[in-house]
């Protein structure tokens, strides 16, 4: 569930620029509330960079509800068995009149 966020613009985004988006989890906070569901608050930062430097910084605050059975102890946390491999992906889009005026997601 979306809880909030913030956008900061540093440089204009220009047509033809190669842009890179880097995302990282900034903070994870668990909230345990009496007589309610517990929640996990996750803060994610996205940086959009161009050849001129950082153009845009976005912070997303996300709330994830946790179903807690107060009658049982919480399961013990276990470290992952192997270290996750960082994945990179690249997508290219050419903006033309059809793309600009179409509905995304169809």
C-alpha cells in the first residue's frame, strides 16, 4: 500500500538522453501495534541519471501489512542460503506519435 513519497528534480530530462535508474531500499521499519495488524514500512529511493548527472530523485514509502497470530511465537528469521545475484536490465523506447498518444499497459 502506498504511504507517501517525494520527487526532487535537479536537471531536465531531454529527448534522446540515455538514462539510468538505480533503486535501493533505504529503510525497513517494523511496527507492532496492540490489537491490530503489524506493519512493515519500506522506504525505497530511485535515482534517474543522465550524462549530465542526477536528474531526478524519488522516494517511495510503502506499507506492507503483516498478519500476526499473537497466540504463537514469531518464526525465527533465517539468513538466505546463498547470496542473491544482482540483476541488471535495460529497456529502450523510441518515442513516436503513436507511443506518445497510446494508452500504456494494453
